[in-house]
C-alpha cells in the first residue's frame, strides 16, 4: 500500500476533490484491471478515451480517479485528481509508486528509426560478458539480468517500465539499456525516468501514420534529448543531419560518432564480407561477426556508449569481436546447396535500402538476389511505393507478399507497393499474397550461391490478420523449406 499524496509528488495538479491522505493498492489505466482501493488513470488514447470508463472503474472498487476533466457525477468518498495530461501524470506516479527505480540504475535510452534493437541488445550482451548484472528493455525481449520476459511494445507503458526497473534494482542490476520509441516519447511513457545517457542512431521515413509529418516525428525524438540532465551524455550519429539537431539546447554532455564526418568516435570499414566486418575504430582494428555498413554504425555507437560508461577501450574491442547478431537482424542460414537466406526486420524504405545495398556490396553479382517483402496493414501507406521501388531496383528478383495485413486486404497493400516499381523492373517482380507460399517460391527459384532476403518481420514470430495472431516465424520457415528442398 502507498499513500496517494506520496505518489502524486511532482505531478502538476489543477484540482483535487477529496483527500490525498489515503492508502492505495495499485495504479491502473485499464479499467478491467481495477480492484478495491486502486487508482484509475483515465488516459485519452487515439481510439479509446479512458474517461468513458471511470464509472466502470468505480464499480470495480477504484478509490482514486485521475482525469483531465471531472465526470458529471461525483461520488462521495472518492478522490478525484484533475491534471492537464493524464499520460504525463501516470508516468510520474508510476515512478513514485515503484520508488523511482531508474535513479538506482545506469539507464541508457537508444532512439532513432533504425538500429535501436541491435544497439540495446548488443550493449546488454557486451556488459554481461564484461561481468556486470544488466537489464534490457527492447522490442524483442525484456531481460532482468538472466531472466527473460516477453516484450509487447518497443517502449512499454510507464507502469510496466517502472515495474521491471524496480525488479532490476532489487536484483542488483547496475546497467539497463532501453529502446525509446517515438510513440513512447509522444505518449509520455518515459517521463519521470532518470537517464544517464541517450543515443541517437538516425532518422528516416517511419511512423508517419502516427506523427503526420517528418518534422513532427523528428521533434518528438528531440524531446527525449531535451529532457536529459546535465550529468548525462548525449551520443549522436553526426553523419545524420538530425543528430546535430538533437544536440541543440540539450543540457547533457555532447558526443558524436560517425563513419564519414568528424566525430569523437570515428570508424572506417576495412573489409565487408558475409562473415563479418573488419573495422578501424578510433585507429584500432577490430573484427566483428556483424555484417554491413549499417552495423558499422551500430558497433561504433556500442563502443562509444561502453567507453562513456567507463569500460576500458581494449576490453570493449575484445568483447565486440565475440558479439552475436540479434534475432531477426541480418540473421542468416546457409543451406547445404549453398543458398543463403537472410531474415531482416527492415520494414522502412531506408532500412530495406541499407540491407539490399549491403548484400550487393558483398555478393559477386554472379548469383541472384531474391527479395521477399511486404508492408504492414493499417500503417503508413506513403512508404509502400517507396519499398516497392527500392526492392525492385536493388534485387534481381522480387516477390511482393503480405507482412502483417491486419484489417487491410493483402492484395490492396501489394498494389500500393507495386506502384513504386519502375517499368524496366516490372519483369523482375512477382506477387504472392500468402507469405509462406512466397518464401517457398523464393526457395524454389534459388540456385546454389543465390541469396534470399526475407524482409519486414525479422524477429516477429506471428502474423497479424483481421485482429488475430497466427504463428509465423520467417527464419524457421525458410530454414525448414530449404532443408525440404535438399531431400
């Protein structure tokens, strides 16, 4: 039990009806979870308004209601807290309720369009190998040192974040690496957290279904850096012009990393092969199993973050050389027939371009590059023709298929993708809406030494169709299909 006035510390309050000197059991923003003596926070979402569920929460035993406007009927014995923005209040209350656990950890947030999962996960790996207790909050999974929990969002809700951070703190975790999404920032999920560092990877075309414009998307990312304290560090990719924008009016200590421009942490690619990268990082050579120039950026960010957190440079480089690739991020399987299948989460135009250009840099051009790609339903439609243009221009053959169609008709999504294909590339393309059949067709088309890229879903082990999730793992499917074809 907690005293309400204690968990309201630092919340900007417009009006109080009732007493704040009451004991409460838990905080919820989903009315279905409310029980006796709980706090219900009415969040205005894009689809549902929590204010419509205040009565339901009260009927289930809520003692306190946090809202942006008072309901028409006020119940006796209930405390009502009126605030300007309930999502912001929820985040601060969640931190207070769990004892502000981020203050007891070295919490690093990684934001940007591409690279968040790879950087956060590999930093977790590196610090574990260095002998520390480490936490991870990522798209793929949540780790409390050695304990694994399933992730449902890139950035979880503020109650979930603080609950896991509390668990990490209680178990002696020293460092935590966290993906920070634009949705999470916009919805105040990271408010009230004390970050020791922030990393900016890049900014490209993504989530414009939610943010409306690129500048709005960029400005949301900047809010994260604007909130960093003076004792924190801000590490940005200075090869992306938006990196320097993130540093404007940022109170944290500024650091830059790059492959092309002047930076505090500078990397040069010496060798780029399917077996890995040979890099010169701040004039010292290091080999990594990761592949492609985009991973050269990721490795540089990882090296810089580790050094800024106090690890010795020689030790960091040794650990980088043994890091393993992240599930669904340029994850590859080579069949007995020497067919290489690569599964990657590339679901934005820039990410797809990066992966295809990386493969084209490595391959000898004597083999085919067969790409299987789709786009998610109920999401930003403007990127679909761009994905079609990039896939058809940079592959020798392309199969357009379903990603997560959600409530949309897969064939309509594919039609949108096809609009970006230039006339000279039409003959390269094929459309198969059934994703498994599309992967199977790619496997049947492939000859020894050919490369198959399956893009868009990466680590996801499901396909979402009309509100239902079906088991679907690109990597397991292509691995099994290639083995079947060998028989």
